[in-house]
C-alpha cells in the first residue's frame, strides 16, 4: 500500500510527555510533531486539496478498510485455502456457503473464493436435464450444446439484476486422465485449456477439492476406490441427479466427459460418459460473481443465507 501522507522535510520535533507516575511505575508517551507547512497530502483520489489533512485521513482509512466481496467471506468456517491454486474452497459435509441469488433464497452455494475477489457459485438444485453435446463432441468451446443452452437460453432467463452481478469467468476445460492419482497433475491438465464465458459446469477436481477426507478421497483414483465414504465428506455430493461436469477425458480414441453418479448402488462415483454423451442428464449451472457485489446479510446457513446485492 502506498503511503497516503508524504513528508518532505526531516525537520521535526520529538517530545516526551510524562503520562502517569504511580510508585515506581512511569509511563512515557512519545509524540512527534510535523510542521504543517512541511507536509503535503496525497488526495488525488478524493480530489481534495493537498493541504487537507482530514481528506488524507479519510482516504487512508478507506484504502485500509475496503474489501472485495470475496475477501469479506474469507475467514468463515469451512473455507480453506487451496494448495493447488490461488483459491479458497468451502469444504466438508455441510459448510455455511448458501447464497440468495437471482431471487432464489438459499438457491445457490459458494464453491470457492478466487484471489481476485470473485466468487464462484453453483446452483443448489438442477435446472433440468440436457445432453452435453448433441454432436458427440467433448469440446466445450465448440460450443457444446449445453454451453449454448447455459449462455443463451438460461442466461437470458435470469433477472437483469442477477445478470449484472455475473462476470466473464476463465473456466478450465482441459482433458484429464480417468482414475488419475495425482490431483496436482489433474488440476494442471484442467487448466491447460481455458474457456471464457458467463455460465458453465463444475470441474472434476472441484468435487474432489471440496472433500475434507484427504487420505481416502484426495485424488480421483482414491475417491472412486472409497466413494461410499467420500460422498459423506463433501457437500457437493449432496447435489442430486447424475451430475455433468465440464471436464472431458483425455482418451483420444473415445469421446467422453466426466459425471458424478447418483444411483443408490454407486452414488458418488466419478465416471465418464462415452456412448451416451448425447443423452440428457442432470446438471447444475456454475458462474462467477463480481468482486464488487455487496453481501448484505446472512451467515451462510441454509436458514440464513448470504444475500447478494
């Protein structure tokens, strides 16, 4: 942070004030005096005069206390710093990450807070069933059929106020290896290819990174070996339905994208669709909120969600 008060002279006076004498206790206060004619104030943002002390103080206070919407949330229980990227994830079975957005009370949940202050959220209930791509492609940027639906039909169904809060996101759409046992490598592969847009789907690694059971669920291979346990330590597995992700599989001979299974016998398994990519499945929209949105109330619980203004 740049200093807001600039001193151009080193001719100053230092005084000592005897503050309190009680028995052998002596408290001394040091005071420094700067002659006002030797001090100028950087009030460029406020437009006030260079001699306005209060303006400089106000501007400094504002600089020190202003926070982005994302920074306001950091510190909440369940929000953990990600070891792989500059992000904070809400983790665990049921963190306080509910959001009222688009007029939908507790209708969304926060996935992560990004280092630029934007907030990545996912709808808490599905908006229906769609096929990932009707042309049997696993290239989201083609654009895939679901990409077009989300960023045209669905986006246009949102309120104008909600639309004004959404920013273009930089979504990782890179291909990853099925049953990958190195989460750092998987995150890197997801980020090798980026797509910029308003609305998308979660990545496979985001499901894994919201899990608190690292020893059993800390990568794709571990997760699928222990899915019956892992589904209980991540809130994202509470989303019902066969949940599509934005992540394609790296196998070049097959057209596959990953999904999270919700069938009772295999709920929580992260698999890849190969012959049925053109079949309709459940999906949950994901988007980024501007760092400038206002969080006006709530504590993130389902009964008292954060309110986005």
